[in-house]
């Protein structure tokens, strides 16, 4: 469940970072124009590349956050010429503040709730493991051994799930760029990715739990020989 919430949350978080990079490059272009720098053409090209990267990877998100804006000329997020014209003119720099409106949009707000849910479920998982350790202590079992098993399996399974999600994010981007499936592709692809990540986490957790006890016993045996 925690893995599932992080799948699309990561994508939208990457979208916000792409908008931030585009905004930064527009501001650099504006500064180059104002200072009559010889690199203003290069700065404009850099901004254009940042815009194209944002559009190519996150066209669905761009469409979602700009769908309520009624402007014949478009916005800097949807129209590079509009952004470059504002950067080059003497108009208020506030028009180039792209990231704050994006963060205020429900599309990006979703990531906050998703991360909260994912982190909350991780806390519940870890709390259950602490309970196992406490029970071992209360029954005079080897609680240090139980702590080693629970902590190593928690780290290994969490790292596996995160790794699968990060690798799958590139696949989801390709799915959006290369095919016309749109949101349906993201939903289906995200569900499959979440299932794969969860399955991998569960499998690794089981394997590490089975092996960690033996590893702990070996370590303690070597320590006792010192």
C-alpha cells in the first residue's frame, strides 16, 4: 500500500522539479537580456530545452494544471514563446513565478498526501517490528537477535521497493511519450509497477528474515572468538 502511493507521487514530484528547472532557466535568460550579456542566445536555448524536456516528459501533467487557465496567448508553462517574451520584456518578474502556482494545484498537492500515507504506513510497519522485538524481550528470548532480523529485513525490503519504483518511473515516462494511451496508461502502468514493487519488497523481506538469523549467529560467533 505504501509502495503504491509512491508510484505516481514520484512522477508528479519530478514534474514539479522540471517546472522549477524551466523557471530557473527563464530567469537566467531574463538576467542575460537585462545585462546585455553575450550569452543571452545560449541562455534562451537553455530555457527552450528545459521547456521541451518538461513538455515531452510531463505533457499530461502540464495539460492538467493549465486546463483552467483561459488565455489566448497561453502561459509560460504551455507556450515557450510566451515565457521568453515575458523574460525579455520589462514586465513584472512575478509572471515568471511558475512553481508556486504549480505547487498550489491539486495535481501536485496529491504528492503531499501520498507521501504522508506512504510514510505513515512505513511507521506502522516499523512499529509492528518493534512490537516483535519487545515481545521477544518480555519472554526472555534473544531480543538482540530479533532486532537484527527485523531491522535488516525492514531496510532491505524498503530499499527494494524504492528501487523498483525509481526504475519504473522511466518506463512510465516512455509509455506516456511513445503512446497515445494517456492517463489510462499511467493508471494501468502505475498499478503494475506498484504490484511489482510490493511483490519484490515482500519477497526480499521474507528472504532476509530467513537468512538474517544465521548471519547474526555467525557474527556473534566471530565476535566471541576475539
